[in-house]
């Protein structure tokens, strides 16, 4: 059978143009929900043009019109078969009280591993400094050179400073937020390289923290250290662990243990969880940045108990939130025969 | 691999198969350069705006002091937000297109041919931080693009996306391309039918391309090309001598194309 191309195009062109016009309207207003009649017509046109494409490919083989129809069918297909889950409206309160903590709990092993790696790093850093106190400068990176100073000297200097809320605080806060967010995202995305660099980043940050903690404790500055780090660290460090958690989920996906799904299918399964975890980490970091700039750097000794109390309460609240928020009561199981 | 796949083939549940052309690493690179220029321009624009505000409020006693500090912080956050959020915002609002991709007629889409979801947009743009390493040289992303069959950077693999070329939509005006001269093959409709039956779409496309681009060819190449094409089509369907007498090779191929693409048959 040979297709009469001229007649075929003349007869069907009207439907092609109608589908193209509908697509243009939908692409111009992606959030618009078409009325039922329009949706039905769209589906009919999609099927008709698909059928035209099959006919053309089978009986004519004319390249240009085939390509034109392929493009039209591709656009219609993408609109018609888009993932319905994506269209669920974002509800911030539900996300905050249910989705985020539930996602965190679903992957608690990855979080434990992330936290554990950090702790191992911290132990290594503290141990190294105890073994060789001269090695402190080798661990501290250039951007934190002020930490090379003897802790008691720094405490003495900081405690004599007057607090000025508008002297570089906003800039400092902004720098902290953006830097920590970058580090957290990097900890997550390096999970793609089978998690090796995620673990290295966690271990490295842990080492740095271990060196600082041991240094201050050994110099008898435990109270200053707690008042300095707890207010913002109680949110900042968990955010980094969340980044590590997301990175280790990616690493697990890369290895594909316990599943015979293909890589793209495995990624499709975790994509929503990754966005949720990194979104949660981002929120924590914004708050931590504000607290670090406006509270943590204010070193008046009479406020130490308040600062430590604030940090401790914050940390406890975060633990309770992540552990229990949005849990549904266990349904009663009934025995049926 | 090195770019062996140039199209995405999609088979719909209805059994329809179609192809979407993929973007080359080079065109993606150009689009990226344009986007970086836009990001740079936006950052400068906002920084200047904040600086202007700071200068304008500098005379006010308390507000001026607050704003001088707040402005610097806001500029840092804005720069970060623009760098990270530009790709996310534009790809989400413009259905997978940034400014650079719009100019170069590229579009990000789901690797199954579906439209892009918001989670995919977020993931592919977050992974940019890894793809652009070391520093901002895009070495990891570039190597990934070159070694994956469908030119995907790591962000594309994680998000399940790829970048396609937007094909032209208008069908060609065949009459203008082929001409309206009388086709002597019309005298043998049964042989025309045989010619159509035995010619594959790729061969038909080749012949059409040769006819439409004949004026761009060197005279020698043109003679050789049409001689080879005519010889091939003569083998497929041999028309009697009284129809083909006096026809040059080029006219023979033009008749073939006219037969394949225009004429109605039984």
C-alpha cells in the first residue's frame, strides 16, 4: 500500500495545527489546569497524530513531515504522560511536621554512619593533638587561622570586646550561611562517587572539630567552648550530617546493593528524599548562620549559662523533632482467619 | 561511547516510536557560557543596586549604619542565591530552558521523554557543584558528557534528565524544493509504486537532501553524487528506456524524489 501523501497531509493538517495550538497554550501557562472537554480533545488529537505518524512511517517514509510529526507527538506525549506526583501542591507545614522528619527516620542508618564518621574524625583529631601538641597548625586550614592562637589568650581577648550588632555581623552571617550550605551540598553530591569523598569530607570536618575541642578542653576553656559552639553548632553540625546522610544514600544507590533495578530507576526512587533532606539541611543552616553571627560571637561571661542553655535546648528540641515529629500512631492489628 | 547516540528513541504505551535529537557537548558548552554571562550580569546588577541603596541611606544616622552592614550581607546571599537558583528557577519556569538554552534551542527533559519535574530540576542543579569541579572548569561534567552515550553530566544521570535539541516545527514546502516540471515517471505508475515500495525512508531522505542542496555542491561532486544515486535507484526500479531517454542523472533523481514525496498512487 502506498500512501497518497498530498491528500493525507491536506486531510490531517487541520488536526496537527489544532494540537500544536493546544500545546502552545499549555506551554505558555504550565500551571493552568485545562477543562475536561479540552483535556479530552487533547487526548483525541494526541492519539490521532500518533496514528498519523505510524501511518506515515509505515507507508510513505517522507522525512520532513515525519520529523514534524515526531516533534509534535513528543511534545504532546511529554504533556500527557508527565508524572502526576509532581503536580501535588507543596504544603510547607505538612513538609515541616511530617515529610522531613519521616524522611530522616527512613534513612537513619545513613545518618548514623554520617555522624559516626564525623565522630571517628573528631577522635582522630583529638588523639593526634594529644600525641603531638605541635601538630595543631597542620590541621587548621588557612581560613580558620585565628584558631591557631592559644585558647586562653583568645578567650581573654574576646571577653574584653564590646558587642556591636551592626559591625560586620550581617556580612559574617551571610558568609557562614553560604559557605556551610556549599559544604553541605558538596557532602551530598560527592556521594555520587560511591560515597568515598562524602566520608572523606565528614572525616576531615570531624578531625578539625576534634582538634579544636581538645585544644580548648586541654587549656581549661570548656565553658567558653560550649557557649561559643553550642548555640549554632547544635543546628550547623546536624545539617552537615544531613548532607552526609543524603550523600551516603546516593552512594548506596550507586552500589545498588539488594536490588536488581537499573541505576536510573534507583535514582528515581530516592530523588524526593534527597530534595527533602537537603531542604531541611538548608533551613537549619540559615538559622545556624543567624545565631552564629548574632549570638555565638558575643562572649560576655555572664551570658555563658544562657548561651549554653539555649544551645542545649535547641539541640534537644531538634533531636525530639527528628525522632518523633509526624509519627503516626501504630494501627491496631486484628487477627483474621 | 563518545557521543555515539544522537537521538533519544521513545516508545509510547500506544506503540508509537519517535526520536528526539540530543544536544551535542559543544552546543551545551555554548549555552553554559551564555548562562554564566547572565549570572555574572545579574550579580553585578544586584550588587550595584544594593550599593546605591547603601549610599542613599548613608546620611541617615542609624539606618545608614545598619544598611551598610546589612547590604554587604545581602549582596553575598544574593550572589549565592543567583548562582544556585538561576538554573533551578529558569528551568522550572520555562519548561527546561535557561536563557542560554533558549538562544541555542536546547531544552532539558526527562530521559523517558516526559516533561521535567521540580525534583529533577533541583537535583540536576545541585549536582552542578560537583560537575563544575575543579573550581569552575566543569571538568567532571565535561568528561561525563563525553563518555556517556547520551551526553549526560553527573547531574543529568542523578536527576534522570538529558538535554535535547528543539527540532524545527514547520513541514517543508515540497513543491518549491522539487519543482513543478512534468515527471516522465508518471507514465509508468506500476513502476512508481515499486520504487516507493523498495525505497527506505533513509534513502528517500538522502535523495531529497541531494536535490535540495544541489546548488551548494562543487560541479564535479554534484555530477558524481547524482550519477551514483541515479545508478542506485535504477537498480531498485528500472523504468523503460522511452521514459528515461534524454534524462540526465540529476533529472532522474529529481523524478525519483518527486515520485517518492509528492505523487499519489493507487
